[in-house]
């Protein structure tokens, strides 16, 4: 009887297993075919995972998924996760909390009254209103003697809560806030709070002249480590063994549309971009040069792409090529009829 039951179970499961194997085979073949594509020449690695299992992993031109890379602004999503955990631990009140009382010793001598209106949420969604310190302004910011004070002294380009003004200084202010309320460096907090995530590890990370870790840039991590972080978010903030690390409601808030990039038009939440790719809703972290972490909830899919970080990815069209690659991966993962 048991043998007969096992036989019928095999008959039922086999078609699904065969279909999954075919889908994985198509994905693997797709990744293996990318070496010859000129539009993807900066690409270093791609990892594709579905439902918590890596189905394809490929390195290009001698690169591997275990080598350390600078994930650039993809680290802004990690800062966002730490803010969510800090709120859950009652170290911060919530997104509506004003930042001026926390950073009062770093405020300029005669602060613009609007600094009193800037909130944690404004920093997360790039709506603080302070002048941008990314792009052409990045160099003069990091050459200053105190990055936090320099950021807070910037003239307002818009009202707090206004248009999206993408600025790494905003996430660096969050790193300074986390350091103050957590009583430890941002790196120590990340290692403690995200420690239960199997495979997650931050390597080298740049600090400012006061020793505060740079929120939102210059963070070294392997592609597999970035995948582990993405899987945490795909799984509602839980590890594979069910440990709740990031509050599930914080992930929902982070992916909620709050503003739009004036450069790409993409939705932006709390440290995450969102857009339709391959017919599916996709949430993604994006770093300079093409450091990408994509989460496709409808497919149970997490995809990491790392690239040469020495050149831009937006104005060259390379970022769009990576979005196109994700669309191809999604298509390869669809069941054939």
C-alpha cells in the first residue's frame, strides 16, 4: 500500500519537477549566453534565486559571486532596513520623527527653520529638501571636515516632503542618527541586527572623518551576501529558519510609493526603487555602475547583478540593459505551454 501511494506521489510531483528543471535550464542557458553581449560588457556576476533556492549563478571575465564588490548606492536599502529595526526596537519613534533634536549638536549656528521639519521618513525617501550632495556635488561634500555638519548646512532646494532630491548625504545622516541612538557604529549594529541572516556579511566600509560609516555608499559585499539580504526582504523579513529580522510592515512601507525619480520616473519608497519589468512589479536597489538587487514577489524571485563600478550606468543605457536582462530572466522562468 505504501509503495503504491509513493508511486502515485511520484507521478503527481514529477511533472512539476520536470517543469522546474526546464525553467532552471533555460535560465542557466540564458546566463551562459551573455558573455558575447557588448551591451553587457561591464557585467561581473548574476545570481538568480527562486523560492529561496539558487537556480543559476554565473560569473563573467574571471569574476565570481564570492568576490567582494563595492555595492555603491545599493547599500541605501541596507541602511533603510536598519532604520526599520531601530524603530521596532524603540530606538527611534518612527518615520515622522524629526531629526533636528537627534542631530542638534551638528546643526549650523543659524539653522534654516525648515531643518526643524525634516523627518526620518524624509531622509529615507530623499525628500528632505536639502541641496543634493550626490553627482557633481559629491566630491566637495566628502572633502569637507565634517560630513554631517556640511550636509545639514546645505541651502534648501525644496520644502521638506517635496520633490525627490537624490542625495547620499540623506542616508549618511541616517547612519549618524543610527550611531547616536544605537550607541554603536552602524557597522556594529548591522552585524548584530542582521547577524541571523545566513550568508550576509559586510566587508570593508568607508567612514567619515568623525568615524561614522558612510550611509549609502562605499560598502563592500559579495554578490551572494547581497542575495542573502534580498532573500530576507523577499521572505517578509524572515530568515530561512523563521527568525523575524526586519519587521514585515517595514518592508511594506519601504516598497510603498512615496515619490518618483526625476531622472528615471521610477517609484521610490524608503531606500527602494520600484517599476514594472517583464510584466511584473519589481522592487530594486540600485548602485552606481550597475550594482543591482531585484526582488520579484510574484515569482518568488531574487536576482543580483554586479558590475564594474568605475563608470555610470544610467546615462550610458547600461542600467536599462540590466532591466532588460531581468525581463529575459523572468520570461525564461515562465512555464511553457
